[in-house]
C-alpha cells in the first residue's frame, strides 16, 4: 500500500472511531480478523484477550463504546510497513496506545495487536 492510501485509511479509521460509528468502524476489518488487546480482558470479553471474526469484534467494540462514551483518538504517529501499519495515538483515559495492524490484499485489517500505556 502506498503512503497516500495508508494516510487515507488512517484518517478514515480515526474519524469513524471519533464519530462512534460502529458500522463505519467495522468496514475497516476483514471477516477473519484476529484481534488481541488487554482491553478485551479488562472488559471481560475473553480471558485470553483475543477475539476472532467480525461478529465477535463488533460485539467487543460495541461494549467498549458503551463503557467509554467520551472515547476520542488523537493520532500521534503512523508507521508504514509491508501490508501493515502501526498507529500511535492518545486513547481511553488519556492513555497512549499503539496498534499493529496487518492488512489483507483488499486493504482490510486482518490482524491487530493493541498495546497501551496507562498512567
């Protein structure tokens, strides 16, 4: 993916999250998504901190949006790789977050590893 496409992808992803538009958020993810995050554990979704498939991911995101009604992301850095991107941003409760995302051939996110720094 070229830099312009990554930039557009990232701005669309951030906008969808900041609008709390769950349907738009989900358009960024592949059907076979593998998503791992400590927040999955904190919300009691999965002891392993992992969800698989678009429906499980949607359920997790819906729970997160309800728990954090003031959720807003502020992008700090966007790092491009080969069919991957790392986004570093301010997130829940002013925490610093970084997500490593692998994209499939259609430009949909198929694998995520989320990382957080809590104060």
